[in-house]
């Protein structure tokens, strides 16, 4: 976030900056990159086109900045709240899954944009977004695996592969529930089902990889 805060957008007056960022994220989330025009953005934000291009040279520059801004803000709060004292990797991942849901309700506009960006196919921005997505996934994986209790796993087990299977399973479940058409309010309607299904998957993973009574 430190590098992002050096961007000249942060010299803009707070109210105008927030209006521009929220308007941009809403338009991109609802219409996608290609169909969103800068005219729509400035109309909703209440600023001039000249001001927009003073801070962002192109629509692409704006979109890439928004992706980095949204994900950096989310992950900073995510890491600040996640309980890394929980050393059971299954419980930690369960808690992380539901913390993400909590944060979606705190930052609905940001989450809606970030979620839509993950599905963006326009080649003008897709390759750069995919590059950043891979970095974010690697950083998150490293964080979630810090100081986990390996003694919980069954003996004579390839623990690295077991952990990979756990992560692939829960990540796959999370991605299977995502859709470019879904918004925060849609995910909220499914909270009860998510809780039940995540707990079912975790119960299976625990029985396969953990020692009895662990």
C-alpha cells in the first residue's frame, strides 16, 4: 500500500477522490472494462475529464490502479484480523473463509469490483490482472501456512501434498461459488449454505489427513 499511497491520486481532495474511486469501481463492476466509458465515470463522480486524465493517463491505468488499490486495502485488513494463533490449518482456513465474507459487507463496492476484475477477459487488462492475481495468491498462501501445527497430521503422510490438497479443495470450492454476475448481496443470501458446505468439506479433510480425535 505504501507504493500506492505515493500515487498522485492521493493529492486530490478526499471527497473528490473517494467519489472518483467508488464511481469507477461501480461502473467497471457492473459493465466490465470494455463497455465502461470515462464519460460515464466522470458523470457519476462529478469531475471533469481533464481532471480524470490528469491523475490517470488512460482508462487502463485507472483500472489497474483500482485492482491494486482494492486488493491491497482488503488484504491489509484481512491480515490484521486473521487469527494466526490458530495453528490448526483446517480451522485457520475456515476462519479465513468467513473473515472474507465479513469484509465483503464492510467494503461492498470494493469487493464487487475486485470480484468482477478476477473474471475480466479483455486483453487490454487481463494479462496484467492475472499477473497480480498470481502474486496475491502466492502471498496469501505463504501467510496462511505460517507456523501451522504439523503434529495434527497422520504419521507416514506426505504432509506437503496433504496441505496442497486441502488448499486446492477449499480454494476450488470458493471459486466454484463465484460468478461475474454475483454481487455482495447475492453471496450474503447463501451464507448459511456456505457454512454448512465448508464444514462438510473440512470434516472430510480432517478424517482423511488428521490423526484420530484431532
